[in-house]
């Protein structure tokens, strides 16, 4: 087998964004306005600032409208919730994204619950989460949706395969496990406290790693020929961006592997554009 093919998330995300760009033109011709994404950042977390800038840049590329709302770290929870309610009521806003994490004095759950489910482009609202788990129409969270596109891009059949997800967050681990289950994979969710993690990950035909720990998965923990998706976004000692997967050793064993940067990250943003279109259409057709 030809080992170590790299899945180019940047190239795939460019295809998706181009698709969105033509959809935006069609939607504007049909409905007389463009979809509009509103991104809120609270405080000055440098990583969040980069992510948010990239989201707004992607929106501009697709031709959709976007608004960036930068709020001070000291803003009260009630003030933030009021800003969200205003956007919920604004007929020209289709998508609302509040970048996480939030300052400690703000309850993230209350913030997520306040975003109107129709404008919840992140798919974090309880109504969308329940929709995902019950198999109803819903907004699928961006990173899990992007991971599925990456897996599909290499043409691997998921039915009957063993998928191992390392990480159990509400943003990535839990939803991607459900999406893999929907595609008839046998799914194991492992995490930081799993005993003998390597014994579990070695079972995986498809391995998704989303823990936030650099170098957690090494080559001897990967089954030869597996597809490896690295969701990690860590800084190493030199300040370089790296994933949860030790790329050098895993690349030799995997059939396909995503790099960091240039793998999952760009796909998350591309799927955010898709979700904004989805929200726009649901609202226009309601
Ligand atoms: N922080 C890390 N990932 C995400 C995401 O997908 N959406 C939001 N809103 N915040 C994040």
C-alpha cells in the first residue's frame, strides 16, 4: 500500500469555498440579498483573534456579507446576551457565531442557549445538538462536518469499519462520533483517561484525534493503512503550530493523514460558510 498520503485540507476547503461563492451569487439573484454572518469575539485571546479574522476573511472571499463585533473582555454577561438578542431580531443577520472560549465570568452555556437556533451556525444550540442525535434536520457543527468531508475526499468506505475518536468534547469528539455512526462505522470514543490508549487506537481503520495534546498519538499507536485525522491545534516549544498526532512517525504507517496546519482547520472555516448558507435558506424559506 502507498503509505502516508497527505489529505490537503487547504485545497479541499478552497473547493468548498468556491462552491459557496457561486451559491451566494445565485442566492442574491433569487432573494435580493446576500447571506450575512455575524462573528462576535470577546476579549483579546490571540488564537481566537486569528480564528475570527480567518472566518471573516473567508466570508469576504465567498462574497457573503459579514460583521465582526469585537467586545471588551470586561463586558458583562447580560450585556453580551443583549447584543445576541439584538442580532437574533435583526432580519438581515443569518448566522451568529460567538468565538469560544469566553472570559471566565461569562457562562458559555447561557450564551449558546441565547443564540437563536435558526442562526446557530456553530450547531452548538441544544436544539441543534438534539437534532443531530435524533437524526433530524439540524445544523451540524463545523469541525465534525469538515472531518467527514476530509474522510470522504479519500474515498474510504465507512460502513462496517472501526472508527476511533480520541476526545469527547461537545464541539468535536461527541458530534463526530455520531456522524461516523450515521455512516455505519463501529465507533469507539476514547479520551485522556482511557487505559492503554494505543491498544484502542490500533483498532482504528479511521482515527480522529481531538484532545489538545501535542504528540499524543505516535506511529506505533496507528494501524497500518489507517486514515488519520488530526484535530489538534497546539504550539510546540518553538511556537510552531502542531497537532495531537506525531506526523513524522504516523505518516509512515497511515494510508492517509491530515497535516497541521492545512488539514482540519481550513475545513472548519469552509463548513462555517456552508452552514451560513443553510441558515440563510432556512430563514428565507420559513
Ligand atoms: N473555538 C474553538 N472552536 C470553535 C468553533 O468551532 N466555534 C466557536 N464559536 N468557537 C470555537
